[in-house]
């Protein structure tokens, strides 16, 4: 019993040790959002990841952050992370230069239901930076296109200058059986796309309830309205999956900072089927 | 009740659609789902098909326009002008409605509307519509319920836009 406890503690201690990675490239997506490409610094390749998983990134001297992986899961050489600069640590992260060292732990957490979605339509609904954790799922679906029916991507952002992966969205929109609709909360005269909230895009979509799996990521209030809209259109709650975010610290269900009802977001999430979290979803205290 | 103005004096190109076509088109428009056939007939008698060219201003802020439109195809932006720039605040497309304020007492437009692509719509004179609602209260009730649904949707969307939900600050405000 005591040995098992010691072994568990040792394993947890190892899990808390970051492995070294090097910044290979920093790509500017918007005025405040950047994608970092990290390569393993130890010669040993990164472990694989499933779309939707995150890593803990350690900016030495600044702090550690949970960041979702935003690249292609079949690109084994490097991991991509898309980060919006909103505070001290994210600012330090996006200011990294090629060659800088970053500590990484993970990948951790649950993943998007890509097996469950086989043979069905996939509806991706993203808001703001929320498109980043969904991009690996899109890459995966496009690589295994025959396994899925229609791919519908609905994406909302504050303004045209806040849209990330813009070129890729345009490219995806030209693919067969793929519908990409983008909207912004407000735009200038040069923006001829949709203006309005992301739920407004649903009237341009022919949704097939019971034959669609929805994957949603964005601000929680946006996800709430998206879920109401989809339920009103007959989508069963069990076919809705969302990515939740809370104040993660350890990333392995050890510290309890990200407890959400009976779950830890880091260990049991961040991706949850909606019907498993609906009792807690939108509660002020959580 | 005054006769409808000609298309040219209303600032758009009017095209002819037979009454049967108008009735069928109205039956299929999402705004009029659930309307009784006799009400659709009354509305068809008041409707005229109009087309707007790409980039055409349908109405300007402050215009005295009483028209209500059901969009059949194309895309329209509602815009507001500020010193030095124009901001698009919502776009409307096929199956949506434009100009609900024509059903209120004030017909002065608070935003400007511009077609972003060639747009087809059915136009109704708001004054005539209001008279028809006064004369036939069941039509009026049904129409006002449909209009309320539109206004409530727009209000909800506007509130969400005001929340600025994609801003990192909106997550931090306690």
C-alpha cells in the first residue's frame, strides 16, 4: 500500500517536470494572436496528441499556462500552439524568438469525438481564439475525408482583424462537402461577409439532427447561445461536445484548481459531451 | 390609403411578378410561416418585387421610408455612419426581413441599408400594412407576432454584440 502510494507520488512528480522544447517559428495570426511552432529540444520526438488536447507551456521566469494544440495531429515533427496575448505570461510566450527554450508538459486531457462522428455530418462552431483547439479536428477530418459526411464550420469573431486562420478558412470553404461561414460582430465597408452573432449563421445551414455531431469551442456565453440554438433545431444534447476552460494549474487532476462539479477540466476535460455537464454549465458559482 | 409609389420614385427597380407567383413566394418565406392562406392573399395584393444592385443604398439614416422588405435572395448590410467611417452592424440575407421599423409610428430610418450583392425582395408599404392590420385584427395579430419574433431576435443579437463576448476583458469583468 505504502509502496503504491510512493510510486503514484513519484509518477505525479515526474508528470510535473517539463521537457525542453525550442521555438522553431512564430507566426503572426492577428495583431494580438500568434502561433508558435515548437520542436523537441531533447532529440526525443514529442508524444502524439489527439485533437482537442492541450499542453502546459512553461515560460521560464514567467509562469506556466495550459494551451491547446492547434496544429495537424499527423505532423509529428512539431507542435503548434496559437496564443492570444492577454497577460504577462501569454505576452512573454508570444514574444518568444526562434531558438528560445520553452518547457512543455503533456499533451493532456480528453479529445474531440472523431470516432463517434464517423459517418455523420460534423458541425464545428468556434468563437474567437476557440477555433485553435478545433483546428486539429478539422485537419484530421480533412485527412480522413471519406469517413465523414458534410463538414460545416461556423466561426465568429469580434471584427475582421480578429479572425484567425483566415486564409485556411477560405481554402477549406472551397473544398467539396465543406461549408465555411464566418461572421464578425462589426465590420467596416471593406468587409462584405456576414455581420452579427455566430448563432445568426444557423439560418444558412441545413442541419440534420440525429445525423450530426457538433464540436463547439469559444467563450462560455457564446457556447450557451449556440447550444440553445441547436437544441431549438432538434439536436440531441448527447451529440453536442464542448471545450471548457477553467483556471488550470497542474494539468493532471492533482491540485483541484479546475474542479467543475465532479470533474476536473484538465483531467476529465477539456472536451465534454454536453449532457454530462449540462447541470453545471452556465452556473455562476462554477 | 394612398396608391403605392412607382418603383423609380422609391429608389429601386421594380419587376413584375404575377399574383400567383407572389402568393407562392410569400408562402415559402420563413417570416410568413403559419400565416393563413387568406392573409397571404391580402399580403400578396400589397407586395411588389424589387431588385437592388450590388452596393446600392436602399435607404439612408434619417430617410423617411416606410417600406418593409422580405428578402428573397442576396445580402443587405445595415450600417451606421460615424465621423470618418462607416460601420456594418448586421447583415441580412435570404429569408430575412428588412425595415421592421416601418411598422412603428416613426418612419425615419435609424440606420442605412446597403445591398452587398444583387438583392431581390418583396416590398410592402408600411402604412398600407398598418391599415390592413387595423381592418383585419387577426392578420394584425399574426403579423405583429411575426414582427415581434424578428425584433426579439435582433435585440438578443444586439445584446450579445454589446457583451463583446470575444474580448478577454468580458471574461474578467466581475
